[in-house]
């Protein structure tokens, strides 16, 4: 179990947030509803989706390495 208040917990949360936002960008109904705002608190979801789609290779490699770390090393 990963603690949210540790550094690796924050990294896991950030990666899961970016991956979830990138996935939600592919769903047409949710894209119009959730990712339409580009400013404010709802803009965080849009920015997470943009990071996830533009840096998809780096995000995927980070997810795999973090999963290896959490499952086997920690």
C-alpha cells in the first residue's frame, strides 16, 4: 500500500491522474463535459489529458517503472 503523503505516493497519484485524464479524453461524452474548460480547477483535468496524450511514451514508461517499484522493491 502506498502512502499518499510520501514522495512515491505523490508520484503514483500523479501518474494515475494523468493516465485517467488521457483516457477520459478519448471518451466523446466525457470529453465535452469534463475537458471543455481550459482554465480554473476544471482546467487541471484538461492539462492532465494534454500531458498524457503528448508525452504518452514517457508516461507509459513511468507507469511501468513505478509499478515495478511498488510491487517488487517497496
